[in-house]
C-alpha cells in the first residue's frame, strides 16, 4: 500500500475528527437491501474504525420524493454529518439531461440547501447505481435499453449531476459492471434481476470504504460470502475507485503525503492538500521549516521521526491535520 493513500486515510478518519466519522445514507431499496450501510460499518469496525451511521432509505423513492419527506429533514438536522450519501431511483438519472434538469436537480438542490445549512462542512456524495441485468423496456415511452445501455446512461447521468452540483460520486455501478463482466460466478442480483444480492450490497459497501477512507477495502469482514469472492470484490472495488479519484472528485478535501526515493537515494516527501475551496494552507514539516503551497515537496536533512502538520483555512474554519513520518 502506498504511504500517500495510508496518510490520507488517517487524515480523514482520525485526525480531522475528535469523534467517530458520522455518515447519513439517503436512498431507497438499493441502499436498504441487506442493510448495505451496516455492511460498510462492519467493514470499518473490522479495521478498528468506529463510525456513526444512520440509514434513511425508502423503497422506490426519487430525489423529488425524498425532498418532500419531513422525516428526512429531521435526520439531516440530527447531527453535524461528516458525509451525506444521496442515492436516486434506479432509472432516475438514466434519463436525458433535459429531464434530469427538471425532475432531479431542483430537488437535489433543495436537499443540499438543508444539508449545508445544517453543516457547511458536510461532504455530499452520490451513490451511482447500476443497470438491470436484463435491461429495461417500456413501450409506452419507446424505451428498449439493454443492460449496457442502461448502465452507461446511469453513469453519464451521475457524471452530469456531479458537474452541475460539484458533488463526489461513489462509482458503484462501474465496479458492478466490471465484476459482472469478468466474474459471472459472483451473483450480484436478487432473483428479480434488479436489486442487489448480498454480494451486490457487499460490493457497494466496499466501494464506499474505498471512497471515504481513500484506501483499498482489504478487510477481514466478509459477511456470509465466500472469502474468495469477497476478496475479488475488495480488489476490484479498491482498484477502480482509487484509480479514478480525480474523475469522481473523491480526492477533494483530503491530504496526501507520499515518501519516495530520489535518484540520489534520498527520501523526498511529496505533499498535496486537495482543498479546492481553501483560502490558504500552511505546512509545518517538524524540522523548523514551513511552506504555504497547496502542493509541495520536502527533503529532511537527517534521519529521524517527524510530525507533519497542516493548517487548512476554508469556509469550515481552520482545521489542523497531523501525521508522523519516519525518514
């Protein structure tokens, strides 16, 4: 595992929070089948990470339907959430952009206004879903989508909403597609060919683990899955999510620190503060040297243990992140 990924994980989970990370999952049956948020929580617990997770999921609900639920707004106000995950109806973001503009985005904005009013520092992530195993057909609407067509349309729809509202995406649907194509022995669907099996929900949870913790979901918790199938899901979810951190905006509001060897065989520390809305950052390298660039590098004069600190100033106030490195 690269040190940069490990550092980002600790920055987000431990150093930025004096209490457990708090996550609200808002969705429908794709979220509550097999209690997917609980699977995610158990993955974290297997690595010694405690979370506060709340699920607010109602079957067949669209963003418009969620935006009209008083109970959801009560849950949004229940605490200062670190993350809120929003999942739409399975076909909702597979529509044309003009339909998404009128049927989804206004209600997403309504939800976002409430989330940010409660805590301007909350990170909102979109839970990108998947195509039906047998595709979708509706003669009254002139629709005849294969699985691949539906999967592609959902993917493009979530990318469009991400661009319009500056939101991160957890690309569950793309990981689902990869596992479906390359590992048919892993049954991802229920018998209805739409909803997730336990393996499908485990796949979703693994994607959230990679996206939130910025590290591979290599965990001992496998639920009731065959350990080999669980390991395959972990590997694919970690690789696809982490290789596409920039594309899906997953790396925003994180710190990455990577120690590499230079051609002169010296250890060079590469540092990056990925805070797009920050006013300024200040690095303290622990050896008397400081730096104010968002992306920089540092060479220590002698071996030893150093504590790197970074102060980030943005609309959330001032945050102090710390990490020890050994040179």
